[in-house]
């Protein structure tokens, strides 16, 4: 099951509070983030997240962040 509905801004803030930084390389409608400890990167769309909520958990897992850690800051 995916995450509860949230805005891209809240999601990005949650990734930042879980050890990520925003890096160069995201296009205008996307934000690219990098986890400081693992060095892994992912790109998050800034628009409607309705169709990608299930994928957010995969993005978090690739960065070494759990669902509970993401939801803690949403």
C-alpha cells in the first residue's frame, strides 16, 4: 500500500528531514534529491502525486528510508 495523499512540497520536506539534500539536475517540473549517507539519488515530480504514491515507497527504499520515516514528517 502506498502513502497517504500528500503534496510534493511535503514529500520533499520529508525526504530532507530523513537525510536528503536537493541537488542540481531536476527539470522544471521535477526535483532531484540525494541521500547524504548512501549517495543514492531519485527524482520527485512537483505536480500531482496521486498516480505515483505507490512508487514513492520504492524511491524511499532506494535511498535507504523506510515508509514510517517518510510518514513521520508528512
